[in-house]
């Protein structure tokens, strides 16, 4: 075959042999567990050793979506997931772009600030949660003392569900802002300086330069960040576990999956080991991510073709 670079005879099998380890790992780590989750979602599996498992069809989905108070709580968790996604995506996207433009300036100390903004990304969710739990500790924490100076007081993560939920949004943005910044920074550094010089010669204002030069040429970075922010915030649950725990009025779908599958108890609220039910909830979450991700990708691709040609 013309253009084939792996020789003839048995040598033609070389690329396929090289692909086998990667395909095996993909099946073992990604595809296999995904298929197993789908199968478990049609059972009453508990995950407890020795407990019987029965095929129950769509009963888990029916309970999750349609039966009584549980389904209403699930829809409330779905709504909170969308609210969490909206605020995290918009604020993190905007702040990430602003910070990237600031640290892209040729000023002294920019490398220090790049490192400072990116540092939270390398910390695990447990460390991130511990830092903020200590910072917002209502009995003598730094933030509590600052509020006391102004005659105010807050319970932070232990207060009303809406207040605790809002603080998790803040921590989520702080924890992942560095990734958004780095992607935008990489995009900014690919824009030729000649374009900025030409715009300045033409008398363009700073806003006109951003609108007509920077923003269009950042399209690949914009697409990447929007997708990562949307998908990441829809799947978020670790910070809820570390900062709040299993509390009514704060659960998102990702944490609901974990709590139902592995059991969570907080005060009078208890969730059982229901891994079949949790698998069904995870499939619902997967479909939500798939739909929103696909719609977003389609819109962004059309925008990129219109701008970049």
C-alpha cells in the first residue's frame, strides 16, 4: 500500500500491536466500569459482600424520577446542580480571563502571581476543604474575626443551606481558577504582537483591541474553558463532601450518587448502601452532562467556524 510506513508481511501488524496496551487500559479503566454501572443501574445491588442482587429493570429510574418525596428531592438536587454549574462557569470563566490578561503583562512579579493563582489546582479536594474550613471557622477563624470587627456574624458552612451552598461555589472557583487562567494565558501568548501594534497605529482603544483582536483569536481557549468548566461543575461533589456533608438543601447530583452508593449520615439524614440506585442516578447525571456538553460543543463549533473561517 502506498504511504504505509510499517513495512510488509508481519510488520504490518506493528501499529495494531502498539495500540493493544492502550485499548486494554481504556477498557479496564474507562469503558468496563461504565458498562458495569449501566448494568448495576437495573439491579438492587447494595455493594455489601454476600448480599443478594436481583434484576429489577427500570425500578431505580422510576423511583429516582417519579416516586414521592425522593423524586422531588432529586429534582431539587438537579436544579441545584444547574445553579452551581451556572455560577461556577460564568464567574470562573470571567475571572480566569481577567487574571490571565493581568499576568500576561510584561511586568515584574508576574511569574510569582502566575504561580500563586495556580497553586490551589495542585491541592486535593481534602486539603482545599480543610484550608477553607479553618479560614471560615465561625468560632475564631480569620473570616469570623473580620466580620466581628464590623459587628457581623456568619455560620458559613454550618449556616443556612443557601449560605453554605454559596460558599462551596466560592471554594470551587478558587480551587479551579488556575486551570482556566493557564488555558487563557496559553491562548493569549499565541496572538502575534504585530496585530496589537497595528491596532494601536490605527488608533484603536483598549476595548476595541480586546473586542476585535484578543477575543476572536482566543476562540479555541474560550471553547476549551467553557466545556471544562461546565462539565467539571456538573460533576463536582468532593468539596460538598468535605465542606458540608450530607445535608438537605445542599446536595448536588454528583454528591447524591456518592451518598446513595456508599452511605452517608448527617444528623437525622441517613442514606443507605444502594449502589444500584446510585448507578441509576449516575446515568441520569451522565445524560445531563452529555446533553449540555453536546449542545455547548455544537454552539461553540458554529461560533468558531463563523469567526475563524
